[in-house]
C-alpha cells in the first residue's frame, strides 16, 4: 500500500509540472535520505537532478517552454523585489490580508505584454516576504522563532532512545514539514488550509512521540471544570456563537452564488433578491455589494429608472468605505457619476456630478497610479469642461504607462486635431495602426481587448485623413 501510494504521488507530481513542488520534493527527500544514509546521499540527489534535466519528461518541458507560453511566468524575482520595497516602505506591516490591496500601488511592468501594468501581484509567491509585508519585520521574526523552536524539539526527539519505527516516523514527518516550509519560500503554500493543517498534524505527532519517550514518561494535564448551570450556559452560548460564525459566511456565499446563477439566466428580479440577502447576511464583504451594484446598473440600463443608479452609488460608496485601498471602487464610482451627469443633461447638476466623478477618478489615480483607465476617463471629463490642456496631459500620462492603450491615443489624436496640432494627431493615428497590426491575430483577454478597442475607420473620418 505504501509503495502504491508513493507511485501515485510521483505520477501526480510529474503531471502537475510544478517547479515549486520540485524544490519541496528535493528538500524533503534530501532531509530523509541524509539522515538515513548520511552525506553521500547528496550525490544521489545531484545525480537525480541531472537525470531529470537530461531525460525528456513533462516537468522538464514545462521548465523550457513556460517562459514563451506565459510572459508572467518568470516574474517572481520582480515580485520579490517589489515585496522588499513594500517592507522598506512599511516595516511594521500593512495589515493582515492586505498584501493584494496594496498591489494596486506597487504594480510593475511586463514589457512583453500588451497591458504592461495589467497584472498585479496579489501574493508575494514567498510566504516569508508576505509575512513581513503584512505583519512587519517583527511578525516575520516571531514566526521564524516558532519554526526554530519546532526544529529544536525535533532535534531533541531524535536524540531520545526511539524504536526504529518511531525514528522513521519522526524523520519522515520532519521531511514533510521541511518540504512545506521550503515550498513556502517560492509559492503561497501557507494560504492553503489543508497544507497548514497537515504541517500542524506532523508537528503534533512528533511532539507526541517525544512526550511518550521522555525518561520521566508522558505528562498528563487535567483542567478541573465543574459543570454547574452557569458554566453550562456559558459553554452553550459559546457553542451557539461559534456556530453562527461558521454559518454566516456559508449562508452569505450560498445567497451570492444563487444570485450569480440567476443573473446568468437573465432573471434579474430574483438575482436582486438573492444578492441583497447576501449583503444583509454578511454586510462586510465587498464582493457581494459590488455584485449587487453591478446588477443595479444593469437594471438601470433596462428601465432607465435613475433610482437604480443611485442605489448602485450607495453600494459602491459602502465598498470604498469598507476597503479604502481598492482603487477599482473609486473608478466605478467615477463612472457612475459620469452616467448620472449624462442623464441629467447640461446645467449646474451636471457640473456637480462631473465634479464628483473627477474627485473619484483622482482618488482612483492615487490608489492605482498605473491604471490608464482613470487618466483616460478624467481626461474626457476635462475635455468636456473645456480644459483642453489638462485633458491632453492626462491622455499623455495614460500612454506613458501603457503605450498600447489605444483609447487614450484616439482621444489624444482627436483633441490635438481640434486645437490645431495636426502633426500630433497624425502621429497618434499612425501609432494606433502600428499597434493594431502588431497584435493582429493574437488571442486576446478581455483586458487586452479593451486596450485595443478603437474604431480606426471612425477615427480616420474624424481626423479627415486618408489612410496611409
């Protein structure tokens, strides 16, 4: 059974083609092999790695071709460097779970991609760096101290007079823990509850072996707990509270999932009820409020009832209050206020909505400074307000971050033509044609389609130009 299990694991390991898993596997096998056979076993590890590099296998193929297939595959060094910058800026940490939200401010370019800043690192791909970013340097030091203490306990356990099967058990479990810890240095392993629980189980089993084999024998701790009615009531209240804490997120997710399914089926009225239930059950989760706001915008587009749009504004305002680091909410609020301005038409109210939209776009620019969408949308507002120079500066800034963001180039060309800068307009039009040709035939993501979505024929007519 053990050999069959080992064979199944090896097959799964090869088919997964994970480079991080390879590192963890080598560390675990080296730990067990070196303790069992001594330092000469390292030569076996080296020979195995050489054989893996020479003999054709799926993992080797992935190592050779992953860079060509995915331009983001070899960005981990950049992500780690980026994480070190965050640690330098916030040595006391940004807060538990906030790494992915600070990523808006710490984007870095991928030059070979259509959207240079289109990807953001929601994980450090190194659990130790992520701990330092979120909990600060002190948090990382405390975690490493706990790991060191566990290592000391394992060492003390192996020095005890153990039975051969007990020694083999401790060595094997130690290899498993080491593999998980090493894998955590190149991937988000500690984010997987199953792996964390497995490491805790391994450590617990080792400590049990130590306790059973210590010369003084196992120590048993007892805690006196008289169950008179008051304590029984407190235990019952605690059990109910724990049940509610477990049931609440599950019930909210169920309502959200039902709502998303109803949206997919085109039954907006039922979807609204389910999504509203999700926000009532778990009012602190922005994903539910964001989905409800999106549905309310959809209902506005169907009915032209302005109340739906105002409700969507309220939901997104709450999202931004709950998570003030997420620039997407500020951008969406700006977009909704532009819709409100278009709806009310010219007048003081429209100017007020434009002013609010501009304020939200400026907030989004501070939170997510590399996104071209914020500069593009704010530039359109400034153009409509007659502030041409500010609009030109915003369009140019969008292009400086994302040269392939063609909507900003198209706006820049039209505005330049309008103010008499015909050479600039012609140059931007030619750049648009070059970018379109460069990526012709590519399979594009939704984001990349947004970058390249420009009607060149309409732009040509707008500029009164003849195609080159």
